[in-house]
C-alpha cells in the first residue's frame, strides 16, 4: 500500500507546526494499539502505519487553521442546516448552551464525501486544496476504515464484506472529514464549567477517527466510570466505536463514552485544533440488530421493542443533530438522557 504523499497546491499554505505536548503527569487511558501494517493482528484503539505521512496530516491541520481564521461573515455563508439535521458545512462558535448562560467554545467545518449527491459550495481555502483534501479523505475511507470494518466482521464471524456493504463510499451517507477548533477559555470560565467543556457522550455513526493533536483534553470513560486522558501518541490515529455499531450488534460493540475537558495549565492558552474523520452507515441502513453466530453464542439476541421500529442511519443522524440545536432545549449540563427517535435515546455523562 503506497503512502499518501503531500500534494503541493497552487495556493501557498503556511506549514503547520504541532504544539508541544503537556509536561503534566496525567492519568492516561491504557489503550492498545492496532498496527495496520500487520492487518491480521487484532487490537484497539490506536492505529499506526496507516499509510499517510505526518506532513500530509499536518497540511490538513494547516488547512483547518486557515479556514477558521476567515472572517465570520465569510464562514457563515457556508453554515450547516443544523436545525433540520444537516451536518455538512460550518457550525458557528457558541451555538449551544452547555451550562446556563455559558455557550459552547467550538467551531466546526464538515466536508462530506466527494460524490455528486453531496456536492455543496465551500470557502476558497477548501476549493484551493480540494484535490489534496479528497485524496486524504478517500485514503482514510479505502485503506483505513475499510480494514477496520473487515476486522469487525471477522470478529463477529460474518462475511468479510458484511460491514463494507453497509458503508459504500459512492452511496449517500453522513461520513465526513471534520476540521474542529476548541477556543481557549479563561480560568474563570473553566471554573464555572468545572473544567468540562463537552459533557460525556457517544458519537452518532460507526467509527470516529481522530488524528493526533497534542492538546490534552480528550477523556474516555472506563467501564468502572472513571475518566482517563487519551494520550496523543505520535504517528497514530485514535479510533472509537459509535452508536450505529452498538445498535447493529445489539450492544456487543459498545459506543465509546468520551468528553472534552479544559487542558492542563501549560496548554491552557492554546486553541485546540482537530482533524477528524467520521464513519457512518449508508442513510438507508436500518439500525436493527444483525444475525451473527457470535452474538447468538454470547446471548446478544434479545431484541428490544424500540429496535423493531426500523430507524435508519440517516434518520438517526438527522434527529441527533437537530436535537442538539433545538430551541428551548435544556443546557447539556442538565441532561442525563434524551429520547431521539423511534424510542432510541442518547445519554450524557458527568
């Protein structure tokens, strides 16, 4: 497998330099590493040797940085239709209330799959580097996500292409590449938030891939309910399972609970820039439990009443997005659980 090489675009792009890792001793989560150069070796949740060099990854960070430096009026031209469940495009800063009187500190720009059905206008910085961005995103889909989906099928003793057929690139789905910026907060703001920027939650789709960035703020919740930091290992991607796979496997594959907290003191004055890739099933995939010899053997066969409703992946994503920005909604800090659609719920954790 040939590594993705950096594409030099006609528009000059400043080199992106990763910020220093924190020097504070934190309670890092003990996650295993999956090396994609040895595809047959099982393990989760870091992956390495995924065929993209660090320079190519850093150029995506550079694109994201330049994007968020655009004037707000320019970014707002590409606002996502969040209120109607549309996630592609720009999500402005401070759109959601995280605590009474306190707004979120995130800006997001989502780029959908590069297929005709999902074409949409983009800012000039995206258009100038479209070829490079598309090559990056397609490599993730074809050479990283594809292998992970095959591994999951093997684990469940299903045909190797079982999940691949539910995640075809050319079919309409809400897979997307994301640039994300957490704006730094003041000491007083962090104290008011009890240092929690984003309450514990699960992601909507099948997999989330987070490219390494050194600002220590991401935490995962262990089965014992303890929050631990996710260490940013060089040359790795952090992967977490998400809701769709939990629904499809009737809870055998569990959606990862994670949150974002204020960084350590030596990173408190740094904006946290992220590059992520979200993998979601085709819009038409029904999220009812699948049949698997492994699931039968382990007892994951009982179907709950709400699972018989036939909610599709597309309906689930749109409903969760719309709920997130609904007017009159209680601040996220006050929520423990909310019904989304068809009896299916989203839970939130302190």
